[in-house]
C-alpha cells in the first residue's frame, strides 16, 4: 500500500445521501403535517423543536443506522449536507431529544400509532389485498440498565436479564408490522390478546374481505379463538401439548403417503374452558425405535398439534404452519436492524414512543419497496441501507438548487435513478 495522508478540510460531504429518498417519501405521505395534527403534545411557540420534528429526526436516524440516541448527533447533527437538505439550522443533542420524548404519555403513543395507520391507508389505496394473513407473535428485548417497565420475565437466551416483552402483528403479504404493543418484561405472551386482535382488525383497510391468522402455542386461548370466529376469520394456532399428550395417544393414526416415519390424525375436542369442540389436526414423527430389552418394538414420537377451522389435510396444515417461521426474521429485522427497543430512555412511555417510531420507520421501508417493486420486502433492512442510504456524495448549489454529486462508478446507479423517477411520479390522493 502506498503512503496516504489524511486531511479534514473538505466541506459539504455526506455518507448518507440516500436519506434524500426517505425525505421525499416523508413529504409525499405528508407525514410532518399529519404528526402535527395528531400528536397532542404542545410546546411553547418559541420552542426550537416540536414533538413532530423529533419524530421525523428519529425516523431518519433509524434509516441511517442509529441504535442509540447519541448516534443521531454523529449521523445527522454532524452531517452538514443532511441538515441543509432538510432545512435544519440547528439540531438537538441527545439529551434534548430524550427530554422531548419523555413528554409522551400513553395517549401520545396511541397517537403515533394512529399516524402510522393514516399513512398505511394512503399506501393501501395504491395497492391492496382482499385476503390477508396476520402473524401474531411476541418477543423479548433485553436491556442493560434499570429502565422503567423493564423487568425479569421470560427470557430464554439470557435468563435473569431485565427485558421488555412487546407484542407484534405482522402482515405476511407485505411483511409490514400492522400493530404492536410495547409491554413490560413480566407480561405473558398472550396477555390482552383479544383486545390487541380487535385493534389489529380495526387497522385493516375496508377492502380486506378475508383474514387468516397464524400464531404459536402461546396464543392457544379459547377467548382468542372465539373472537376470531366472531369475525369470520380462518385460523391456525399451535396447541400446547402439556395437557393433551393422553388425548393424542388415544387417537387413530394413519400413515402419511410418501412420508416414511410420519403419521396423521384429526379429531374434535373441547377444552375445559371452551363453549364448544373445535377441530384439531396432529402429526407425529418417529424419532426412536427401542428394540433392546422389550418383546415388541416401542416407538417414540415427536408430536405437532394444531387447532384450525381450515379444511386442509393434517399434512398440508403442518406445512402451512411452517410458513410462520419467516415472521421470526421480521421481528429480528425490527429489533436488531431498525433499532426497535434499542434506543432507550429511563421513562417507559418515552421508550414506547421511540419503539413506535422505529416500527414506523420499518414500515416505511416496507411500503417503499412494496410500491416500487410490487412485492413484499425480500431484502434485509441492512442490505437496503447499504445500497440506498449509505451512499457518499457532495452537495453543490446550482441555480439556487441543491445538487448531489455521486460517484460516477456507483454500483447501484440504475436502481438509484429508478427510485428518483418513482418518487417524482408518486402521488397519494
């Protein structure tokens, strides 16, 4: 390698030129005005920053890769190009951002959710589905500290660590997060699931005529199933086997064609707190055959059991439930690539507001790719951030207009230009 000297002398350089696309999408959605209309936090007229301003700043910071409040200063405040593009003559430090977010109450957090829903309805008027799949799940987000609401609860990876336990509902067709609750660490997975599901159904656009729900065994609840049936929804819920082992062993099992070692059964069963029996389907797989010390071979099985109102065969039901595994990736994207639950203060509702804002940023990425590509998000947020956001450029002024000068040999040049055309033509009624 040849000797190279470093000089910090250049001006009007940025490493996040792609934030111009995000700013364009924010303007097209009219997001700043919607935030101002719906967030009820009132600051003095002479305040430098309003609540709507810090929400927009956090969205842009998350797109740029911020995972801590102080990162906003490094990524945005120190970037003169981004400040110029967005018209920020001053940028708050991390303590000011945290102080403004601590003004958020539970009602204000609900208002952020309402803003997201307004934006979603704008997007869905462009493209929509008649049938949707809702994936319900919860996830643990560990913390390092004593933040309000963080507590020791279910945490299979780091037992004894304080955490939050948010609840999610994802839309499989687009991979967007339809709804979420930011919850304390001691909350059980299915706590409030019926009320949460009601809110999810209310957020669905009117054009949706059929809903299919998938969820794991944490949501195996008679009240939840009764609610889904009252809404005419199809469902596929994994069953808790702890109290049904004897019931499964008594069933009549049939060999599954072309699947050696697998058998299937289906039956009606009414749990103790249910008002009617429901259809169960089960699969069992031979995991061991004991031949030593016994007169006849003894088979040991692994069981998979589901409650459903679909008409699929047991094996097709089993395969259909397997599609749910993708939702674990979406939760990982939200938590670990879009900073949901990573940017924290000491206040619970402030953390909830920040969490909601990170979810909004994630959904905006999903909507952008969905509207542009016509399909659900197929690349990880970090991959999109690499080619779309973290692009070096120089800002010039020509005829009183800003011009971003990018590398002539930029690898994603064509995709960048396609996005510019797309955003210029995009219009929400």
